[in-house]
């Protein structure tokens, strides 16, 4: 009689535990990155009334006779399915579209690592990317040149970040030189270049049509006509125009394509390099001699600190230049060079790279968000605040970056919501409630039977 009562009690306790899990799931239905719990039941001990026997002496075998003693909690697992995406228009809100966890820390040496799917991050006063509780989001640092390193640290988006000026180092020439132009006819075109301090200059090239040895009208000579300072609009003295010599010969074939640059046949070798040295420009620093006096440069050997060098180590520099009987539109295009700039914004791409946008139009990688994954994510232990820690059954964390080696892509301006399914939770709530009621009836009925037993004495 007492066995049924205690079985009912175990049923009540176990169903109450399941109700606690369901209640926690429903309470966190709008918690960012929440992973729901799932509880299963299992029977507990059974009392054996009679053991099993084997067939013998013409009689068949008998099965064991057992009475179960109730129910217990089988497991409470964390279900790591992906939640739905919610756009937020906040660039520091991040979501992992696939496998992986963000890695955060609360100590200066980043030894304490916690893992979370909640990407509702923000910036603190120092530009650190942090969680709502101030834990720093960890990632891989980039050097001054914007190249990735293996050093791990907090992701920092410093509003005072700046990029140094970059001198122009390459120019490409595109467009058409009109084949109808008469001998000694000229065409001028310019582009903006930068020195190493970020000063801007307009460099003007002059194309002159000349007769060549074949007298086929397919040869031009290119020179640097002048360089104009943008700030003062003054012409500068050109210490050396184009090397070799002061002009560069360009020959076209019968189809109007560049065939030869100087003495170099483009089908066999790249075009020769040429340099433009600028003399007397504002901000130029001369090298010093032993007495501290300025050394006046006498050759294009790189004496100037702020010098623009245009190279043509590949055919791309002139590949888009042609000569046809069409309008003249040949023009140089500076491929690089920038003034200094300050950080004015940032974006985070699918690989988790934080890309700074600067006032001069430059882009520079500031860091890359680190992700972690585990062989058994269900083995992780919840510690509150949407954080997990690894356990002996989760496996060691494996670190990497978004969109590679099985890690999910990082989605900016998006949050992962809870993976709780309310319809399923309410259904489970109904069955749990009915199970609880049924187990309470077991206790009530057992009590009534005991009452009848007591009444026998009357």
C-alpha cells in the first residue's frame, strides 16, 4: 500500500521539476541568445517480488515479478539549436549564423574565458567592445599595417584612431590617344597624387605624337609637364621627369594596342620603372650631413623623404591605353595615396573583421572577433548572464574566426533570439499539469485505501 503512495510522491516531485524547466523556458522567451532546456523522465528502482526461472522438468520458464517504485529525472539538456534573427540596425549587435560562441573575459590577462551566443554588445568609454555586464569581447589583434596577428586581446574601436598619410606609389594609364592627331600634336591629362605627409599635388602628363623609324604614326612620347601644389596652386620644379631620360616612348601596334614601352617589348618583359622627383615642395625634409646641414639632392636616388615613385612592374600600368581614330581621352589614374585621416565609423563583416572607416576614405582592419566551438556543446555549463563555461564533458574549446573551418558567419546589426517554441512549451505544460494531477490522485486514492484498512478495526 505504501509503495504506491511513495511512487505518487516521486511523480509529483519529478513533474514539478519539469514544470520548473518549462517555466524557465517561457520566462526567457525574449532573452537574447537563450538556449532552452529539455527534461526527460526515467523510472527508478523496482522491487523484485519473484525472480525469473529457466524451463526445467517439462515446465516452462517464468518471468520476473517486479513492482516499480516511482519516477525520477532522467536528464535536463540544453538544446543548442539556432534561434531566429532579429534586425536591430545597431552595428555592435552581432549574431553567429551557425556553429560557434563569442568569447568574453573579465580579467586583464584574458585567462578567464566565458562563452555566449548573446551578441548584444556595446562600446565603453575606451572603445572596448563589451557585453551588458562589461565583459570584454575577445578577438585577434591587427598590426599598424592592418595585418592579422595571432595575439589575442579585447576588441577596441578607438574613436581617436588615425591612419598616416600614404604616398602615391603607382599610376595606371587608361583611355585613347587619337591616331588622327598630326605629328608633334600634344595631349595633356592629370591626376591627384599624395606625398608621404598627405599633401596633394596635381601631376600633369603630356603625350606628344612623333614620327618613328617605321614612319607609321604609332609612336608617342610621354613626359611630366608640371606638378602643381594643391594648396598654393604654384607650379613646382621637376628635378627629374621620367626615367630613363626625361621622356618615355610608347609604341602601339597596328591594332592600337601598346606594344613597346621605351626599349621593353611588353610581350616579353614588363614596362620599365620610372620616377618623378618633386623638388621645393612644402613639407619636404632633406637629409642632414654631419654638421646638421641640409643635403641638396642631385640624383633620383630617394634623397627626398616625401617623394612619389610610380612603378610599372607589370603590364597593367599601360594595358588599358590604346591608340584608335576616336576622341582623345587618355588619362592617368593614381592607384593609391591618401592624406591622414581619423576614424569616423566602422563595420563588421561576415568573418568578424572590424573594419575602420576613416575621414580620408581609407579602410583599415582594427581587429577580428574570435569564435569558439566545442565537440559537445550540450556539455557546457550555464553560469548565468547568458554565459557558458566548459566542462570535462564539453571538450576543450577550439578557437577560430567566422565563416571558416565550420564556424558560422558573423552577422552585424542582428541579434539571435531565444530558441524557445511557445507552442511546444504550452503543450508540454498541459501534459505536465495532467501528469501532476494524476500523481496527486495516486496519493489520494492510496490514502483512502489506508483509511479503509484502519476502519476494519471498528
